[in-house]
C-alpha cells in the first residue's frame, strides 16, 4: 500500500510540474477534467444522483461547470466568472420551480454546493497561474497544502500528544497541525529566497511568502478536515478509486481546493496590491 501510494504521489507530482509549468489551455483542460470528476464524486457521496443516467440537477451541474471553465479560459475579464456562477444557481432554481416537487430544496442546495465547492475553487489554480509572476506564486498552493500535509504527518507521528479533532480525525494532533504550518512557512521562505528572488531581481518577498504559506497551511487543514467530515456524514471511506493508494480527486485535492482561492486573494493583496 505504501509503495503504491508513493508511486502515485511521484506520478502526480511529475504531472503537476509539467501541467502547471505549461499553463494556458493545457492547465485549463486538466483542471476542467479534475473539476468534472470532483463534481461526480461529490454528487455520489451526497447521494444527489447515483443512477446510470444523470438526473436534471446533475446535468445542469456538468453543463454549468463546462460553461464556467470556458469563460475561465477564454474571457479576458475574469469578472464574468462571477456571472457564470450566479447563472448556474439561477439554472438550478429554474429546474427546481419548473419541475416542482420532483427535487427537494436540500437537493438543489447540495447540487450548487457541489459545483462551488470543488470545481469553482479548483479554478483558482488557473487564476493564480495567470497573475503576474504567477508561474512562481502558483506553487505556494501546493507548498501550503501538500508540504503542510507531509510535515503535519511527520511531526504528529513524532510529537503528537494532544488530539486536534478527537471525533472527526482521531489521528490528527495539535502538534502535527502546528508542525504543518511551521513546515510550510519554512519551505515557503526557502522557495522565496532561493527561487523567486533569484529569478526576479529586486524582489524581496521572503516574508510575504512565509505569511502566504503559513495562512494557506491553516486553511489547507480545514479543507482536509471538511472533506473528511463529508465522508463521515455519508459513511464512505473514499470519494473514488481514480488514484491508486489515494482514492479519488476529492481525496487527493481536498486541501488544495481550499488553499487555491486563499493564495489567489493573498497574492493580490500582498504582492500585486
């Protein structure tokens, strides 16, 4: 199991490096693929659908995600993305009222949640990559999530004594959580000093990257626990089986989903503000 998980992680890292470095339409297409899979996993976990044929709510979700990602890739003004998101909500409500009482209000709210939670939040990886110096800033998303996860695991194994969330995730510790934030901050500082400042002359951004990575690490742990809570509520072990040793898209990208929007707005405020 460990070998399978390790090999999958190496492959994922290699694909992430190539895709994010390339950026542009390739990155948009890969994120669209992940978004559609994540939406499928969430709707199945929340028992929104489940049949061989997608129901009306699912179809609107898939169509809405497609339209949203087309806007993301081709619209110059990214404010259109907010219009796209609101249009998806309106489309769900149209279906709700025109087919009443086929779908319950909780189903409609769940369908919109499944769109906003993973597909929309994942799109911020692309939006960060499109920022000035985005080729450097985008890696903070993964430093704040995957590095945090690794450091939290190691520190928790070595020093963990106080449980962070005893009922939700008994193996996670306060010490591990602190170690994850500290580890992300340290790696963020090293990345800023040895990579970013060397590539962009005149930029002194170490403290900014430390702050971004530390805040992102806190948010990433919330994302990880939130995805776990949904699984607990619906009594499932994994969201899917796409990635050997990891589960589905939601299992592997649960923390990244939360971190990406936070990194985007922190970068706008602290770097480009």
